[in-house]
């Protein structure tokens, strides 16, 4: 697992809130403790301070400040040497706004709801940052070990704001803010996959394990298309741009999409790479990307829990087409919009809007396969259990 949120901050800096524009600024962090002596603030406290400062400004105001700068007449879209909007840099789309709208909510949070959600995030973060008890008991045999604490998690601390509105879901259509129902063909695909898996034990061979566990691509859909937050950690991107290509490197599993810009030939129908065949074109200052030929076994899903657990949502059909729009709306934000059209799997087209905010930190190598001892060990454990059962002997380690 790659370095988590603690490593986002240099040990020689701490973070304070610049209330004039709602941004975080980094200043030397030499502090005076309650005894009056200067001391060195721990990385843990650096992170907690950063979170608390980020929430310090009232509700929506601090979250929306960056996007509101787009109305400033002095701001101009930064451009590349060929005159196109400059989308380059490091960005993150992590947010407290869920992909799908919950319950009977409307499309926009009230200021009071935003304050409660963001303060709740701080409270959970502080609780999770407490030191782990070295004398705690072992997890229940056969149960999940879970996460020991918050060291590796970046859950976001802000609600997504688009056009000044704190959104209750990243999906904006259909109007209920939820992924539409599956077609009969989509439901049939799910059942066929379940029937196939039912013929085996889930640990019989590596091909039965989730593709994220096998380090082929990430869980969820961070690389896309569409590019969705992981809801766990590392929802971060580096974008590199030339006149005829756009590269988007995701921190998760260091997946990379190369988008060609222009009117070149599409891949033949039978060639379907991970992340599909993406072509972009400029419509004014908006980069529009259309992707087809998506790999039919790609576990595209907004249901992160399902993909982590090896659950089954329908795979893309041969007809799936995803349209993405990238707009530089201010100095700190790229607005990412997406539309998913797959009439074989979904009963209607769906899509949404996700703000990508500037990440003034490094991305780190996610050496998934290189450090993937977990997959080997679960298979070894399954083979060991099979031997014990075949020999009819007791294993004291399991009793």
C-alpha cells in the first residue's frame, strides 16, 4: 500500500487557514507548547491541524471559494503554447459527496448539512488518528482485520461544490442522482457470472479473485472511464498534455490512460484494452473525450464495496460509450463531467459532475504487484486448509 495522508505533508511544515480566500497555506511549523518552549509538531498533529483548519471557515464558503474565483475578471484560463486550456498538474477528486444520492434528499445540501457532514469528517478523522492499542485482542478468526487506524486513508473532508452548489451526489442525471436500474440483459449477465463462480471455491485459483486484488487495475473506477473517487485513498491524478495527446496517470495501481486528440482511426471492434479507446477533441475551451472499445471484463462499477469484495455488477457491453468533458474553471479546479451510455446494461443514460481540485503534493508509486504478498498468502492458506481437511487432522492454530 502506498504512503497515505500523513506523507502528503512535509515534516517541516504545518498548515494554516488563509481565511481571505478559503485556501490552505503552508508555513514553518515551529510552535510554542503550553510550557512556553518551542517543540516539533508530529506528523499526526500536522494532519489533524490541516483538517481542522480546512473546516474552520463557515460551511459552504470555504469549499466554494476556489470555484467562485472563476467569476473574478482578473483570472484568465492558463494556456499551453498551442493556445489550449492547460489541464496539467496534480489533481484530486476525493470528496465527502457520495456517488449516488441517499434517501429522499434533494440535489443540494443546506449550509447546516454541509457543516454537520464536514465536522463529522473531522471527528472521525481525529478518532481514527489515535494510537492503536498494542494490547488489543486479535481479530475474530475468519473475520476481516479491517484498518488499524487512519494512516493510509484519504477519505476527503469537503463536500463537492459545483456552480456554487454543495451537491448531495456526484451523479446529476437521472434526476434522482442514482445509477439507473439494469436491463434484463444486465441482470442476466450478473446471474451468469454468479453461476460460473458457484462451481468453484472462491480461493481455488487466482482468476477467481477480484481484479484489484490481483493488481490488474484498481478497485472501483478511478482511472475510468468514468473517473470516480475511490472513497478510500489515493484518488489523485497527474495530467500531462501535448497538442495531440493527454495522459492521465492515476495514483491507484499507477494506471495510465493515454487519450489521443484529433480525428484518427478508432481501434477495430475486437481490440479492447483496459480503459478503452479514448479520443479527444476541443469544443472551445472544453476537452471532450469519447471512449469506446472498453475491455469487456473491466469491473466498471460505482459500487466500490462490490469490487473490493469480488461482487458482481454488470461488465460493460460492446455498446458502452463514455463521454467526458474537462473544463478549467479556475486556478484550483478542473470540472470533470461524464455521461455513460450503455443501453444493453442500463435502462437509461446516466452521468454527473465531479470537481477535481489542485493537489499541491506529490503522487507516490503504488507498487501493487511488487508488494502483493496478500494474494499469494490467501491461496497458500486455502491449500493448507485443504491438506488439513484431507488428512483429517486438527490444526491447533485454528482451534
